[in-house]
């Protein structure tokens, strides 16, 4: 829990480091900050604590989730390259500080014990994301994305808050263990209708944040408009934190009345999977395809978040890790290739065809892209395969057949659009000049790719910890 | 016995009654003879000029934003003050409580002061001045031509 305090202070420190007129120092400093936070986070391992008057609880589950979030943050920061050399229009100190602040919110969302802390964490995370989406101030799409995200996000937050208020009205408690006990006694049917309405509203608010259908309409525009580095951050950190929060509520506080929400969630899972995968097929833009792919991955995660089997949490964790690592390497490749192409063209091109002929001069980038696409598609010997395998076997054990069949079919559809990127990289004609990569960038790409392959060969390395 | 929210209700009732009695009494007692001078807006003796809803300069925006920020900070001081001066807590802890609460508040204000310092260094507290651009218009008539005309006449 000290990681929350440390990260807040580091964020402030980062803001003031920006006055040093030395942009080079910011990247290593931020990486060091995230590492220190990761260390502080791991120090809570195997201890169960309540913090700040029962507001937050740390246990192994929360330490695991926070670690996945911090690792993803570390990788995103490592591929950010200090946000270039444009002195006038980029403000790296502020960007890194806001990223650190948003991680504070994300860690609050995985450790909350009190619904108020869930709200505070969600807001810290969301407000930071609204700002980061709009950081490319001279780009109209970025501005539009930030405004859309803000308006829709504010509505979703309102719905979530209303749900929390109704739950408080029905149970008289904000504490999720208090609510769990009260919900269990009310499961006989004596609970006031407020409770059920409140639960559904809280679920809607959280599903919006993880971009599940039918609350996904903001996702493609926001992901496409935001600078690629922040899209990578958004689709990994926010999603992991959102699912951690959702799982802690569904698997804990709301278990007693699962009859009210379980069929809604099954339906939404199928809807999310179908909309995410089918729409992704028709995308011309690689970045937009990744946005729809993140919707469909939300669908897979929802499939397992709906119930508490003994190993549900480890499935969610493993899937989040595999998905985060693969997504970050995909975005990293997209960023360098789009930047190289940008110098020739007026407008930023992020379509599939920028990868045409990538393998000829940049074998490393093409390989990294291929492995990440294979992992996202769930091909064996990658981490993504085991992620999907654990989730499907969990669902099978619980006997939810119809959503499972939809999920399997849709993951077959997924192979089509992920392979489009591989095909353009290896089999299509095109000229991508040899791209000079900075050492830290290259190392990060190799690490993410190796992690994907190692976890694909030996998933128990990590799965046994979770 | 009234609950805590009961007290708030009592406060609301008292406030409404007080206003109603004071204003209603004045309304019944006073003579009512309006004229244009009396009905005009009071602006410290100045004659009111124009509408109140005019466009304000964008320069005020940042100052207003910073003001709101620190105004909100002040709101947090009020609930803190009641806990800070809590006699039972101070007696139970031999006065340590007071120092603890005081230092906590100083940390809170210190973090906000850092924010102010940040805004200061960034130059957001400077009054935004319009930048005067020097015209780079090059006249085709040389300056010596003007001098010659001045000498001639």
C-alpha cells in the first residue's frame, strides 16, 4: 500500500523534474519510480492488511493485480522514448506524472475495501486518461476523442455513483464485506428493490470503463484519436484495473444475489464477443482493429469474471498479463513504423498497409509483430493461447455452454484479422526503410516477445504464483 | 432526541422562518414608492453602465481556476478543524493528537503549495500579455528619399 503513497509523491517529483531543462533524465527517472513502486508493492506479499480506516485491503490477490498493472506501466514507459524532441509541443514531465497518478487510481481499484475508494480510484484513473487522450493538442482527432471520452465517461461515472448510493440505501454500508454479509442474508428475497437496481447500475458503470458492448461506442474513436502510446496504456492498465474491480465485486459482494445479474452478464458477454470480433474484421486501420480487439478481449475476460471458482482469479490475472504484453508490443511496432512513414506523408497513416514489406528490412520488428498477433489470436506456444485455454476451461467447468460456444467461434474469427497484419508484414510488396531502434526500445520489444513465448511454453511459471 | 440529520432540518426550518419573518415584517411595515433611481442596480455609487453579461477577457480564466482550486482546499479545513480541536481526543492522548492532526494538515497544504509553486514556475500566475509582433513590412521607398524630402522643404 505504500506504493500508492510513493507513486503520488513520485508523480509530484516528476512534475518538478520537468523544470530541469533536461528531457533525457525523465525517462530513466520514471522507470526507476515504477520499479520502486513495484518493490514496495511486492513487500505486501503474504500479508493481509487493512489500511486507512478499512478503506483499502491488501492481500495476495491485490498484490498480483497491482504487479500486473505496474509491469504494464513499466513496459509502456519504456517504449515511450521520452516523447520525442519536440520541445514546444510535448511535455514529457507532465505526461509521465499523469501516468504515475493514474496508476495510483488503478491500484486503488484493485485494493478497495470500501465502495467510496472504488469511486475515487476510478475517477483518478479516468480523469488522467481524459487528459492523456487529448495530449496531441494540434490533432483534431485527439481533441475530439478526449471530449467524447470525457462526456461518455462522466455519464458512466454518474451511473456508477448512483448505483453505489442505491446499494448504500439498501444495505446501509459502503464496506464490501459488510455488503456481502447483508446481501447474503437478503438473498432469501427480502431485499429491497433498491439493492438490485444499484447492483445493475454499478455493473453498468464498470462495464463502460472496460468497454464491453453495448457500452463500447466510445472505444474505437478514443483509441484511434489518442496518441498510440497512451492507447497502449489505456488498453492495458485501465482494462486490468477495471476487471480486477469487477471481479472483486461480482466474486465477493454481489455473489449472494447472482440470479439478478448473471444472465445479463452472459448476454452482454456474447454481445461483446460478437460485436468486437465481427466489427474488427472490417477495419482498415490497424489501430482501430486493436480497439475492437480490446473490446473482444473484454468479452473473454467477462466470461470468467462472472463467477467465483477457486482459480478464476488466476485465470483473469494470466489473461490480463498475456494480453497486456502482446498489446504493448503491437503498439510499439505500430508507433515506430507509423513514425517512419510519417516523414514522407502529410497525414499519419495507421492502416494495415504501413506494414507492407516490413520483414524485408526490419526482421526484428516483423517477428515481434507476428508473435504479438499470434498471442492475441490465441495460437498455441504463445501466452495468449494459455490465457484463452484457462478461461474456456473455467467456463466449461461451470457449465456455461452457450457463451462458451460463442467465445470459441469468435476466437476463430479473431484469427482472420490478426493474421492480416502478419500477411502484410511478410507477403505483401512495400518498402519500409530499415528503422534504427534505440537500445531501450529494442530491449523492451525483445523482453515482451520473450515473455509471450516463455509464458506460452511454461505457463506455470506465473500461473502457480497467481 | 433528534438525530444528526434532524439538527440540519432544524437549521433549515430556522433559516427559512427567520428570513420569512424579517422580510415579511419589513414588507408589511414599509411604504412602497418605487422610482427609477431606487430600482437601478447599486454599483457603489457609480451609474450602472450596460449589461452584466458581457464577455470577460480570457485572461481571467486561469486566475479564476486557480482561485477555485484553493477555495476548495479551504473547505477541507473546516471539517478538519472540528476534529483537530476535539477535547476528548486531545486529553486521551496527552496532546499528541493536536500535533498529529496539525502535521497532517501541513502535509496536505504542503502538497497543494507544491502545486502552486508548479503553476508559478510554469508562468501561469503571470498576467497573460498580448505579444506585440513587429511588422516586417519592407517599404520599397528607401529611407534616404524621405530625408531628402525633409531637407528640401
